[in-house]
């Protein structure tokens, strides 16, 4: 009797496990309500006589110009406003992706999912922005004792906060929904990886000099606009099945336009200290400053033109900024690899049967629809700077030395002095 009872229990247990392991097919994904049309009534009336294709063209065009104008205004307002812009875009993109997850699986009414998603966003932002503060605002932190404690134990505090969220997730697990809850846990973490880490890298690039922020972002915007224009007027050959509207004509036209744009745009930006100097925080005035002696990258040099081009152009030498050569690499990436961020987003939207991530911007979709290519770009620029541009940074090292205790500073001074004397750079003092 006991054996048969044990066998029945095993059967029930096996049945329950199979039930939990049953994978949901695509047809099980609930239909997400179509996004509402958020086009302003004035635009709707003005464009009422046009076909759907041309209506979309004008709506996209007008809204693109409005966004670019707003972007230039924020550049004028300075580095701090740009950082706030990056943070707000990051939060909105995160919200759009998490909302899709919530809508897809909302019928299960998972406990704590939304609260934990936002809690993890706060934890990760606290970690990354704390690292930035420790790196770039060392002298400011040094003056405030409360901040010194937070910076000293920053990583420990960040980890403790994350652990609290991790434990809350484990406690929220509900029988029969385990697999789905782990889906959503993974969904949250992948979204964090895509949005928060990338926006952190964008801000790191901005601190290297505004030009490292503006040229890549503008190249992606330029590629997006010119590929759309070339595709709209000349597009005949489909490029990729994931995005049926994308064409080879748009892709190639966008590439050449972006390279030319990046080259010219870099030339104008490289002339101004405001764009080329690293962004530094002045603790005396409590403001960000961009004043320096421009590095060699931003000083005009003479280059000899390759023989093949000499015949075409009729020039033997050409004057240009070395940064313009780097802008070629950035523009090439923006137009050849950047679009794959868009294709990835298209695949994601196809998987969940949605047209756009949201309906925030009329004619464009959500914020994520506009910034899908920017995320790959941010990582590339950061890798490019660390691999090919940035050498040792004396000012950053000096900031870290100033935080040390006086006896530690003295020890560093003595070691450096004896090293310079050995090399013959400094004369040994007579007092010995």
C-alpha cells in the first residue's frame, strides 16, 4: 500500500514538474493593445489631405526637427543638463521595455514584479553614478564628511542594496509561477544591462570631452535620417527580413552621407575649447568647466594626399584636425554596425507582436525606438577611446593623491623624488 502511494505521489510530482516546464508557444503571448495615436490635432488637420505615406513623412520630419532643436538647446545649457538628459532617457527606455514585459505576462499577476524592477534600477544607478562621483568629484567629496563615508564604502553599500532586492525576489516566488518569475527576473537584468550600463558609458564619454559625446550621437541621428530619406525616395531592394521597410539604397546612401557629415561636423567642433576639453568639475565655483590647452588631436596638421586622390583632387597636401580621422571610424561604425541595434529592436518587437515600444513621440514610436542604435554606439566609443586615444591621466591621478592622508602623500612624494633623482631628471639635494 505504501509503495503504491509513493508511486502515485511520484506521478503527481512528475506531472506538476512537466506542467511547470511546459514552454509557452508564440500563440500563447497575449495580444498587446495597439498604441494610441498621439499625433497633435493641429498636425492631423494640416495633413488630412495627404496619403498615409506622406503624412508619416511630414509628421516624422517635423518631430525630428523639434527634437534636434531641443537637443541643441540642451547642449547650449551645458554638460550637467546633458547628463540629466541621458539619465531621463535611460529611465524612459527602461520603463518602456519593462512595461512590455508586464503587459505580456500581466495575466499572471506576479507579486512585487514592478516594485522590484524599479528597485533594481535604483540600485544599479546608485552604483554607477556613485563610481562617477568618486572618479570626477574627488575634491568636492573630500570637503564633506557624510559623502566621504558613502564613497569609502560605496561598493559594499551597493552590493548590500542589491542583495536586499535579491532576497525580496526569492521571498516573492509563488508555486506554479516559478518559471515565469525567473523569466521576468532575467528580463529585468537584461534591460538593466542594455539601458543603465550604456548610459553610464555615454556619461563617461562626455567627461572625455563633449566632442566624444556629440559626434557619435549626431552620426547615428544623421544615419537614421539620411537612410530614411534615401529609402523613401530611392528604396527598391529589401535589406533584411526583420525590418521590411529597410532597403539597400537607404543603407548605402546613409553610409556615405554619415561619413561626410561626421567629417565636416568634427571640423567645426574641433575649433572650440567648449567641445574638445575634458569636462571637469570646479569645486570652488561649483560648476563644470571646459577650459584647457587642446590636445594634439585638436590641433591643425598638414597631411599628404595619397597619389590616387591627388589626380582627382589636384591637392598634394591637406590641412585637417587629427580628430577628423577618428570621426571617420566613428561615422563608419554608426552607419554599418549601428543599424544592427535597430534590427535587434525590430526582432524584439516582432517576438512580442508590437509595432513600437511606446507611443511617446508621434511618427517615431517610443524613446527606445529612437535610441535603439545609440546603445551600441556608446559602447563602441568607450572601447575606442580606451583602446586608441586615452593615455595615463595626470590630473585624475593628482585628484586621487590629494585625497590621501598627509603621511601617505609624503611617502608618495619621497618615492617619486628618489625615482626622478635616479633617472637624472632631478638634481639630488645637497642636504641629502
